[in-house]
């Protein structure tokens, strides 16, 4: 083995994922194949997180976390659009369910676990308040304009936008997300750097192998994660249908599978007392999930003539409002403890419970 080569498992599992995906196209997806696909998916997530951390070490914050957030979101979009195309009815609510689930999973599940683990291990952790406030402001605008406003417009019946309104929502989403990325990486990059250099690591632990190898392998790993998720989705849909559970659960599962790499990376960063990196990953992925997914599905919906429902139901609107309201307070001081983590996890548990028992 070459001295500067990546670890064997970091390229083996993404390769195994590609093999499993190819095998299912010929042999189908039975229980045994599904079990193997799930196991390989989890292993591939660890490989993706490893390469994301290598890239982050080489290019620094907040660029490293931005790479993972955008890469995951682009592949999430590909998964949603492919399922829209493959479905006879176009799955009009899939994009909404997946994006909403991604926001709740990130803001309550991932953030909650990260704050809880960080608080237990390090008692109290700090982060840049300006960066968190900027992300939350953009998140509030994005979620309201794309998932709340459709319920009160009158140009089209139901929780949908008319074509001009869809185009406007897509453009606004791109503008808001693009502006956030500009502020995060150029204009006010210092808002997203460690709040206290004494708390977070300031020296690099980047491996010796070229970062280009990790970039390529990260893309392969993420593609394998989404491909395996797509393989497992019909089984999940069938199980949801058999159990007569709400269809929104499919969107939740898709979002959870796609967000596994970011969730694990965020958890590991908080555990290592790098809360700023953890929040950059979490909040950045929530913003990318809306800011990039909505414009993409808008284009797909118009181009393919597929229906698109973006408006949330009343229950989900309340949960979204509670999430944003809570984030303002829990991330409003620049310091966190286990209490904030517990609050977010309770809201996440409520989201899961009422998704299953609406």
C-alpha cells in the first residue's frame, strides 16, 4: 500500500456500495439484499464523514463544512427528482416532506444530540453568536416563504403555488442561500470561525494523502449513500403502506438517510469540543436543504409537468414555528449546556411521534 494512500476502508465501502447498487438492478431487492444494502450504507456514511473531515482540515472553516453540506444537498435533490420522475403521480408532497423533515432533523435532532453530547463531555461550549443569528434569520425567511406562504395564496387551489409563484419562490431561495454563502465565506467569514481558539483545535490533523483523493472519494461515497437509499426506498414505501402509516414518514426516512454523513460529522465535532464546526455543519445543511432543493424541484416540476405541493399542514407549521422560536433562545447566548440539547431532542421526539401518530 502507498504511504500516502487513504485508509483501505475509506474507499472499500463506497466501492461496495456501488457494487450493491449495480447488483440490485439485476437481482432485485429481496430481504437479504436489503439487509446487505443497509449495512453497506452505514459503513459508507463513516467513509463519507472521514473524507469530509480530511477536506475540512485542508481548506479550513467554514469552507470544509460548506463542501459537505452542498454535496449532500445536491445528491438529495437528485434522489427526490428521480423519485418524482419514476412515480406515476409525481409524488407532489415528497419534496416538501423531505425538506421539512431535513430542517427538523437538523435543527432538533442533530443540533440536540450535538449540544447534549458536548455539554455532557465539556460542561459548557461556546460558538460565534453572529454566525448563528445570520443562519437562523435566513432559515426563518426560507421556511416561511417556501412552506408557509403557499397555504395563504389564492392563485392556485390547495397548498400549492401557481407557476409564476413557484418561479419566484425558487429565485428567492437561491438569492437567500447565495447571500448566506457569500457572508459565510467572504464578507464576514470571522462569524463562522471558532469563538475561542483555546477551546477548539487550531492545529491540523489532516492526513498526508492528497486532498484530491478525498474529494473524489467523498463524492463517490455520497453518491453511494443516496443510491443505496434509493434502493431501500421502495421497501420502506411498501412497509409504510402495509402498516398504513402516514406517507410523510417516507420523506422523513429519506431525509434521515441522506443526512447521516452530516449528522455523524456534527456529532463528532461537538464531542471533540469543536461546537462551531458542529453548528456550521448543522445549520449550513438545513439552509442548503431548502435553498438548493426548492429551486431544483421547482425547475423539475415545471419542466416535467409534475405537480408540486409545498405548503405544510397546521401541525407541521406549529412544529416548525416552535423549532425556530426555540433556536432563537437556545442559540441566542453564544454558550450552550446540556439543557439546550435536551430541549431540542424533546421537540424532535415530538416530531417523530406525531408523524407516526398524527
